[in-house]
C-alpha cells in the first residue's frame, strides 16, 4: 500500500481531536442556602480554520449572527491554525443560530457561565471570575482552590467538516468544584446595604462600609459596601468600586480606638473608672505639640473621658500606660496583622513597633491616629470586648472542604467551640464590664457622642469616631473618616455592628453620620430575628409591625412569631425586602432578586427583567409585550433569561428563553 500509514494517520487527525473537559465551578451560598454565585450551562464558538470550506460565506454568516464587523471574524480564521475561539460563552439564541447554520469547521463547545443571582448583593465580597472561570477578586479568588472544577483531557470524534460526534471517555459528574456556604444572611446583608447607601448618599461620602456580627458565634451576617458592584458585569465598574475595601483599605480609625486604650489601662491597673484626669480645659500643649478637644473640659473621671471622647484625657492615660504595653495590647487585638478570614488582598494596616514611637505617637495612638486598620480588623478587635475579653475569631465560611474550617458549631446564635486549645483571654470580665458600662453611657447618657444610636427598649453601647486622613505627602488634610461601632444589648451583646464612611462632605462626625446607620441596621436586624421588645416608641413599633406583616405573608398567620431560618428560606426569599414601589435606577439602589418588584406591563422598547419572578408572573409580563418565551429547566422561578434584561428586543421578538429552578433566587 502506497503511503498507507501516513494517510491513516492523517485521517485519524482529521476525525479525532483532544478536548479538555472541565467540570462546573462550585456555588457560593448564604447561611440559609440561597445562591449568591452559581454556574449555568453556556456555549462557546470555536473554529478549525483548516476545515473551513468557504471562508467568505463563513465570515458573512458568523459576522451577521454575532453582530460584529466581518474583518474581525476573517482575522480569526487563520488557515495556519487548527483551533481558535471565535466567541466565548454566547447566549442560547446565538448558539442555536450557529448550530443551524451548520458551517464546516465551526463548532460549539459546552462551557459554564458564572452568574450572581442577587446582582449587587455582597458584590465586592463575592468578587468575580474571568472568562476561564478563574477567580479574579473577592471570595472567588480567595477560595479558588475549593471552588474551581477539575479538568480532564479526552479524545473526541468529529465528522468531515469538524463537527463533534462523541468522545472516547471522560465523565463530568465527578469534576465539579466544592460548594461554599457563608455565614452571610442575605436578608441582613440587604438591610445593611440599604441603610449604608442612604447614609453615604445623604452625607456625600466617598464610600462606606458596614459589618454585622453575631457575637456568640463570631459569624459575619453582613459585609456591606457602597457604592455597589455587580459581579455579573465587572467591566462596567472601576477598580475602585470593585475593591473589597473592608479588607483592603486601612484607615486611621480615630476615637473608636479609645475603647481599647482605656481597656488596656484598666487591665494593667494604671487607672480605675474613678481616676480623675485633668483635661486642660480643651487645649494641652506639651513640647512643640498641641492636642485639642472639641469642648473645654476640666477634671474628668476615666469613666467620663470615653463618654465625651476627650483626646487629651486618653492621651494622658496613654502616657500612664506606656507605649510598649499599649502596643502589645493592640497586637493581641489583631492590629498590624491580617485577620483569619479567607479574603484576598487583606491589608495588615500600619502599626509600627513601640520602639519606633515618639512621644507624640503615644498620645495620638491613644485616640486612633498614627496607626491604621481595616474595618474587618476593627470588628475583630471589638469582638473581644463583646465577648468578655476572650479570643473569638470572626467567621465568614461555615464549610470549607479545602481547609480545617469545617462546620464545628451552630449557626443559630449559640457559641462555636474553639478547636484544640483554650481561647486566649486578653481582658478580664471585670474590665469588660467596666468598659461596656462606659460604652453604654456614650449612647444612653446625656452629653454622650453616640446618642443618635439609641434604640428605645434596648440598651445600646458604642463608640463614635472621627479621624483625620493623611494626604499623599503624609500630612493631614481636610479629609475625614466618620465611624461608629456599637453592641446590643450592651449587658450581654448579641450583635456587633461597625459602620464607617470615608471622606463625607456634608458632615464629618461619626456620631452624626454613622450612628444613625448603626441604629437602622441594628433595629431591623433585631426585628428580623424576632428579638425586638414590646415598646410604645413609634419607630420601634413601626419596624416591629412591618416585620410581623412580612412574616405573616411569608409563613402564614400561625407561623408569624417564628424566627426565620434555613427551613423557610425559600418562602422568605420570595416575600422579603418589600421595598420597591417601581423601577429603581442602579445608581440609586441595587436591583434585588428577592424583591417584590412592580414590573410594568406596558409595551417596552427593551426586554423586561423577570429574573426572580414566578413562572406565571414572568409569562404574564412577556405576554403583555406580545411575546411567548421558551421555558428551559424545571421549577417555579426564573433564574436566568435571554436576551438579558434591558437589551433591545431581537428581530420579531423571537428567541426569548427563560431558565427555571425550583427555588426563588
């Protein structure tokens, strides 16, 4: 046989090819099982230019289907190559048109597309993936090892024009990445984001952050940041907005640090709550430096220094304590080092060794200047104060198969057991009792800087903060950071809420701009968990009644008193967050997948958004537009749609597809 072996080898190359088979990326869920990130089936268009028979026709057909310039397609079809991607992850309408065109040398490969059903909810925390499903930012990047799918190489058979016929092996079922369940509660997350957005907009801040922590477990229930970011469309947002600032941005925190200075001094017994400190009538000059208070104070008890937030008072206490001892407490509280949270790009903050402190550093560090920390570090440090001075680590992931962070305790507010060792104690219970009593006075007593955080019927404690920001030259300019950290009930804290606003322009004081956000978040979180006391206060009654109505609609009249949990997450997801009276612009507030939205039935020039709606409602909306959509999958709720919401209608309004699941997202 002439050239028999060569021709056989050539035929084999033409009719078989190696293909990488990739499994589906693991999902990210909240504590109640709601999907925050998941992967869905998609298709990508590829070409073997050597098998393209009529290049001109192929270019013309593909450019029309893809709505791109013919030159772009023609450039890709380089006859020297055996494989090129034409477009990655197209919608089903495009994939169907390519398949029906049956172009020699052009094929479709199954892939997966990452979607974030709640859009902007916890966007910066979740992060996003690239076109190859690799985590680029946020938890998607930090937990890449756990979430990423496995891949195998397999041999596929193809016909004479390069179309895929089958494979000689390989099973995708065991290639799936592991799912991650977070401590985040989507409802609390929404509460925090809504309150934060209103506060940032009201006071013209550059950005804001809010953390809500369940004190007994250390579970982070909300990780909120504003302006919002939609990981479905990362290219539409700047790097500054995509940034997970609560973990990456270290700022001088100001007076919220004073709680730790006083706790350290009490623990070391250099002062007592009744020790009297002379506060120099508002202006203290030592050496070439001058420290000011916002008001003129004479002699103040230590217990009152935190109450009125005297810089001079805490600076003098700082000198009594000494730089070395104060620095050691700050290090034990977690400052100057990253937290144990599984987050990418965490900042250590700036905390120079005490040996490098000058006299002025001891004074300024006492009231929260000259060293910096992230909001995550602040939450970790305040968790010690809320937990009677015992080490309690913040927790963000309930189950991580790739680490030792397995589910080792309850998520219902009961303590999570420490593993393998006794928890470290930094402060005595007596010291913590004294400090929390001072924090209560900051909010509850007249003259306290945190009175805007008061909630009638609940004893609240907390600390305000207003810090100067250093500019690029290292000098303090006009920029400020306003913050508030609070606990409730203060006698036995259940929730810790931290709020920060960067560079507010309409007011700069934490007690005015951040404390009201704390109050809103704390009040609604207590109502959501059924923990509000009976009260005649109009604000408390209004929130309690609204929550009661929500539960009746979600669970029925006989279930109205139940605390929401994982077992009723589906019903809750459909009925929660009843805040939308109509379309809401992205610039103002995020579009929520669990809202009861009012979707217009009037004729529209663009495709309506029906994601999250039930089948019948979605069909009704499309019917009003003269469209009968195609339904894919099984279930009662729409989780994905093609064309995407807000895009122009396709020709003759054809090719509208709605994907269904059995639970609302």
